[in-house]
């Protein structure tokens, strides 16, 4: 009784000695007794049960330990007390805690997983010295490509005339045959200028880099290995330095090993489409320095001087390009320069998709926080009596808010911990679901930056979902809360308004995610439905590279590939086999699109830039039959034309329509600017249907097909159409190669179906993940609407009872409850439509054959969300219909 009298005096002192005192004292005693009974059921003794009840309801803990702590570190004791109480409250309400932790874990886990990917691709420091100073310099031409490979003469002029770059270096990648110290293997290599590693600020972990002497013919027989190849071929043995390996049949001395984390792969200029495993010197011989013979094939990397900015470099390179165009109109007229930061170039076209995913998971976290805020507000009615007594005993609103904030932080901490665990699992699943070439990641590390991000998101989440409920609970009126405690609490008008606002926000954000998901799914379906122009099923592809030292002459190369296709055609299960220099969807099929062609009737005096543009492919026998590309007009190549140069070509439909819109292209002669004998015209003998070469979403462009003898590349891709599974014939195909040359490896083995699928990997991944996030958001929003209506029905039980006692019909009650939920859902959907119209514009680059404001998608998603919201309202509405008026009135 002593503690109870103290408790009563503090309450009486707050409210004064008036007629309310007896009611308040009675209410106070009532709640103390309720808590005492709960403690007794928990196994406490009678004295301990009452003492703990007074401690909980009035903060009357007078133990010696607490007194000592308050004298020494009062803030620490208070904080520990808040933490202990918060954990007790969370443990006492396991149902609420479980739902809240799950919602937070999904939001924080999804954000952490996607941030891990974004960090690995876009934010993690690149393994180059001062990487923010490194840029890629491209040639560009309007209507062709803003990022085109560079001609050696232009590169040399750029280097001599610029004042913004500290250093510049060139590179070009090729596949090479590696022999010695193991079995023969085809690997991807980068041929680079001697100062390539110095420009990037990279030093070998073993041996040395290239020197100026290696930029001379005769001194270029040196090689630097990647760390992976060094480990694979030499077991990480330091004695590998100085040893010789055979590359394309010639000996090269190993002079260095690159660092393990070093990788430099620029997809836009790559011919192999693969990351390099070794580096070789590339010496620019006199023919490569001659503008009349040199083509465009270099990728250029440069380092900005201290103080030089990207805009300054772009402006100066534009000036140099204009000067070169005036000096060499036949080669450089119409060509410009594009300077791109290396980070942006490496991230490539995945950057928009990653930013979209980051935005999507951000919305999921906001929805989870809004849902949790709504739950906290609904739960607040059960805690008003407790907090009212605290306030009556002298606790200030800030003190109560602090207690609630600690509870929110503890809840967020548990959710964040579970979220990090989910993120670790999600990153592994994400890496497995992602095509290997999309992000070029072997792993997605979850290091200190990711953990720090998760902690920050946890703190932000605690503030987001806890601020409004804490504010509402900390600023209620004490006396009405105590008086109404035994009769079904109400959270007040501000609490109900906040509750509705949270649900409206959930519905709106969910609609934004659903619309984005719907647009991406439709875009993906449109991509899948695109006819590639050939049959990708049962089609095997692999690469063969012939060493130039062994196969120097055109005749030797023609004989090798002719013999190989004959052997492949005779294999069981093979319908036909052929070859092409750049097969469709190989990742680099657009290379060479800047080739020019002189059309009939045009003056030979036209400069290269004034001539028509076209892409060129070199193909073997039975190419169109193997690929199943329809012949529209004319004929295919004859056996004689596939054995030696006859100066004939075939063109695609786009070429014929664009350059011969009113005439028949068959029999017309065109001159292709691609060989030394540029003046030798080629006759068009056939027109074939357009085939997508690199991307299902890209429009067809003019394309010329040359028979292999016209331009004998040493590296060709082999295409084999089979009766059944194409991968089943890989061993036999490899044996066919080895029967011709036992030292000839193959690489890049795969199916055309896989290549086509990989070409839409970005769209497929974005659609999949955004759809998953939208599904999570939809579930949270549905639960939120259901919780709001259920809570409202519980709060209005007495009102519903009175209405029904006065004659209201059950269907009237049903309609009233549905209307309440319908209004909230309608406002949320309307808000979401407006937000989606604004935000989906940012998705334009990710969409194909569908508008970012597609009316059907918006209407369909709005209708779907309306039906789900209606279903969420229906269950509590049915419960309201079954309210017994007498029971409701008796309860009141």
C-alpha cells in the first residue's frame, strides 16, 4: 500500500483534488491489480507480483542497485532500463514482433542485397590508381555509333596535339592459341601499347611491365600473364618469370604477372567479348600508321592531367577532331570524339537497370515502414493505459517518446540483423540467377561498406516507422486515456488520420512498383516475341583461331575451314555446318559497322565519310541454309565463289530497301571500303531477310555478306545445326578440329539459344526482380488495408451495435465498412497513378515496344489493386455484419 499511496499522491497532485480524483484513483488501482494478476499467473509471489506491477506502471523501482546507478550514471541506468523494458514488451507481443521483424527483414534485406550488387558494379573502387582520372576515348559518327573504335593514325595525332592527358595508350583484343606448359588452349588476349599498365597505374605483382624497347619489332616477344592464368599454368610458381610459352606457334618470354584484382575489359571495343588472360605488346607498323590503309580497331585509354576536367578534355578533343576532319576529309570527315569516364564505360548498359532496382527496393522499404507504422498505431490503443499512468506519474512527452524510440530501435535492430542474414542468401541467389557476362562478377562481396549501409538503413527505418506513432502516443491526453482504459481505447483523431495516411502511402507506392513491373514484363514479352530472323534452336557455335605463323596464306586458311566444315557435315546428328566471322548475339556483332560502300552511279571522288554505311559479315558455305535465313531474291553463293575470290556479295533486306528503293539490287555492283583492292567492285547476287545481329531490340541495319575467300580472317566462329541437343556433338566437333590440326583448340562453346537468351538478360533480370519486389509490396499493402479495416471495425463495435439496435441492416453495415476501405484505397490508387506517371519516364531506356505511360498497364494495375483492396476489406466487413447488438451494448 505504501507504493500505491505514493503513486496516488503523484496522480492527485497532477490533476487536483476534484471529483475526478476518485475515478482516477480507481482506474489506477484497477490497472495495478490487473498487472498484479498477470504477474501472479507468471509464477511470482504475491509481494513480488505487486511490486513489479508498481514498477512497470509507475516507474517505482527503488532497489539499491538502481539507486546507486542513478547516482553515478543516471543516463546509463535509464537507457538500460528502457532497453530491458523494450525487450520485455517485444517478447510479450510475439505475434506483433514476428510480423514487424519479417516486414523489416524483407525491406532491409532486399535493399542490402541490391546495394551489394550496385556497390560491386558502380561504387567499389576500381583497381587502378586514381581511377576517377581515367577515361576511354572513342571516335564517333552521327548515325553510326557514339563509341566507335579508333584508327591508329588518329590516335597518334590525338596524343601529339592534346594538352589535357597525362598519358594515352591503345589496346585491341584477340583470341590466341596458347601451348607449352600444359595442353593447347585458346585464350583471350589484349595487345597493348607498352605504357598501358603505367597509364592505369598498375604494377605487376611479379616481374616487370612492358618497356619502351618492347614497342619495337623484334623486341615484342614478351608477355604478361593474368594472376589466374599464372596460377592455372604454373601453380603460382615465381620461377615462371623468364620462361617461354608458345602463343600462336611463336615463343614469348614471361616478364610479369598482373595483380589478382586487375581486370580491364571494355565491351564496346572488344572483338572477343571476353576478359583477357594475358597481355602482349602491339607495335604499330608503318601500314597501320598510314591513313590510306589503316582501319579503325583500337580502344584508347587515357589519364587526365591533374586539374584537367572531363568537359575540358571533351572540348579539346572536339577541336582536334575538327582539325583532322579538315586535314583528311577522305578519312575523317564527319568523325568526332567522345570522352567517357572509365567507370561509366565499364558499367555499360547495366547502370540504368541497377538504378531501377535500387529505386524499387527503396520503395519496398518505405512500404514496409508505412505498414509497420500502421501496425504500431493500431497497437497503440492497447498501450494508452500504460503510457497514461507514466504521464500521470510525471513522465514528460519527451521521456515517453524516448522509451518508444528505444523500442523502435530494438525492433529495427532485430529486423536489420535478420535482414543482413537474408541479404547474404539473396546475393548468392542473385549471382546464380544473373548471366555470367551481364555484370562480369565472380562474386558479390558483403564487406564493411555493405554492413555499414545495412546499419544506416536500419536506423533510418527505425526513424521512419517509429516517429509518427511515438509522437501520437507521447502527446495524448492523460485523463481521457485513464478514464477510457477499461472500455476499449481509442487512439484519437490524429492517430486515425495518421493510420489512414500510412495505408494511402502503402497503396500508392505499391501501385508504382506494380506499374513498373507490368511495363517491364510486357517489354520482356515483346522482346521474346521478336523474330530474330533465323532459327536459333539446335544451333551450336564455337570459335577457332588459326595461328598466323602457321596459316599465313589465304589458301591455307580456306583449306582448313573447308576441310573442317566437310568433317562436321559428315558427323552423325549434324544437319549442316558453316562459319561466320561475327556470329549473331555474340556480344560484338556490331563491330565494323562503320565500313563505307560506294553505290552504283556515285563518284569515286566521294570521301569515305560521304559514302553509304554498312556492316560486313564474312560467311562460309551453307551459311543461310544452316542459319535458316530466308532468301528473298537472287541466289546464294556457288561452290566456286566459296573456293576463291569472285567479287560477289549478298545483302540483307534493309540494305536493298535503303540503297535501292526504286530498283532491283540484283546485278548491281558496289565497292566496299574494306580491303587493299578497294576499287574492285563486287556484284550483288542475292537478297536475304533481315536478321538481328546483336540485340532483339535493335533495328536492322544495312548488312553485306561476303564469301570467306573474299576476306580470310584467321579467327572464325563455327555454326553447326543439329538434329537433337547441339551440346551432345561437342566432343565429336572438337575431334574433327584435332584431326586437321592436333594443336588447334576451340573456345566459346555454346548454343545460339543461350546467346539469344543472354542478349535479353538485362531485361529479364530487371523484370524478375522488380516483379518480386512488387509482389512483396502488394502483400504488405494488402495486409495494411486489412489491418486498417479490422482495427476500425474493432474500434467501432459499440457504434455498430447501436446502429444495428436502431434498425440498421447487415448489408448497410457491410456497405459502410467497404466504403471506408474503398475511400482509402481509391485515394492511394489515385496518388500512385500520379506518382507512377512521373517516375516511369525514368524507365524509358529499359522498355521495348511499349510506352512508359501505357494506358492499358495503368488501368489494369489500378483495377487489380482495387480488387485486392476490396478483398482485404471484405473479411473485416463480414465480421462487422455479425456483431450482436446486445453483446456490443453490454460490453459498453
